[in-house]
C-alpha cells in the first residue's frame, strides 16, 4: 500500500528525532561551516518570509541559478504563507528560525523544549517536508537550549560571513563584508526580512536596502572568486559539517 503524505512526514519526523538524539550524545556544538572540496558556500536567510524582501531574494537567486536555506519565523509564515510556498516550489531549503524572534535563553526553562517541538511540527506541516536545521534568534543559545533543540530533532546552525543586511551600512560596505571569510564551505548569513515587535523583536527600524539587489551583487562577487551558492543541505551532500560549541547568555 502506498503511504500517505502525512504518514511519510510523520516517519521523517521520527527519524530526524532519533538522529538528533544520537548527534546530541556524540558531538556538542552548532554547525558553523562545511569541510568540502567543492567551490560552494552555504547561503542562508533569516527572518522571513516578508513581502518586498523574500520575493526579490527569490528572483535574484533564480537569475543566478543559486539555491539557499531559509530560516523562517512562524509568526511570518502564518501571515505570508504564499511566500513560503514560493520558496519551496523554487527548490530552496526550509529551516526553523523560531516560532517568533524571542531569544530562547530569555524564555522560562519549561517553555523552550515544547516551543521548539511545536514550531518544528507546524513548519513541517506548512512546508510539507521534514525540517532539520534550526538557527537561534540572535545566535543566542546556552547548553540547555542547545540540548532542547537537538532533542526536538533539530541541528543548530550558526554562521561565518555575513552581509550586514540587518544594520545600517552602505551597499559597498555590505558587499565587502559578505566577502570577508567567504571560502569553500562557509555558512553565509543574510536576511530576507527584518523581525519586528509583532515577531517578539525590538531591534529598532529596519535598514534601508534592496535585498534583491544586494543578493545579486553578493552572488556576483562570489562568482568572481570562483564560488557558487547552494543550500546548506546541498553543500553537506558533498562535505562534512564543522561544529563549534558557541554558547552565550
């Protein structure tokens, strides 16, 4: 008998949970880069989906023939479900940034694990596929919240190079910053949105920039350096994850 889509998704969840527990016992740390011989970087986006941001980023990626991993907020998925559907249909990878943008170390200890489990389940239902990556808001995590993520079947992911698209900077400064440390297997941090108070974030006004233009020019810079942009999962298909125990309060 052919299994239903729901049963396949439930089985994938169970398998990922088991893998997460094994990993938690074997290697403490978050993925920060990939050891690979391929000339690729893992391009990642946080804080979406967002109209005027995600759609322009998707167009820039399509023009360059690039793929990426999108760490989404469920507060935004609920408001902009169509954009989630678009990035899935375009072949990009979906990952969890959070139910909202609150830093997990600030939550009551008893809320962390249930929040991550519920968030992963909701995102998998929305995307129609298993979710394995998690990026803590602000990159903030403690050993306790890290363990909660791995027990929820999620692998925490941090980053190396960044595009400075979360702060005020000139276009040229952002392009230069994106190339700092950009090398084979680097995990690059970018944003297709900007979390606000409705997402549990209080980081001031959003920076003024065209996210599509920035991605286009960042990818052109990488191409000039002989690098291609791919999703984290694709980069790991031909590489090995490098983990570091990066913890903060």
